C-alpha cells in the first residue's frame, strides 16, 4: 500500500495522466503477485532441501577441521614438553 502511494505521487509529480498511473500500478501489483507465487514453486522446496543438506555438510566439515586443529595443537604442546 505504501509503495503504491509513493509510485502514484512520483508519477503524478511528472504529470503522468491518471489512466497511465493506474495502469503502471496495476502492472506492478500483477508482477509482485506473480513473483510471490513463484516462491511457492517446487523448485523453491528443492532449493531449501539442498540448502539444508549443504548446511549439515558444512557443519560436519567444520567439526572435522576443528578436531584436526585441536589434535595438532595438543601434539605441538606434547612435543614442546
């Protein structure tokens, strides 16, 4: 609603006729509706599932690297003493 008013005022300020202003606003509303509908596509669900798998993989990789760093640290401390 706020965007519609801002667009209306901007177009009115540059002397665009009322009919064209309404057409622009309706076209933008239609485009916004289509964009939000596209989000619920199966592709979006597939993307979220893949992102979830990537997150788990990343957490495991970080854990392995942290374990290796700790092992190297302890080995270095044991070597010094």
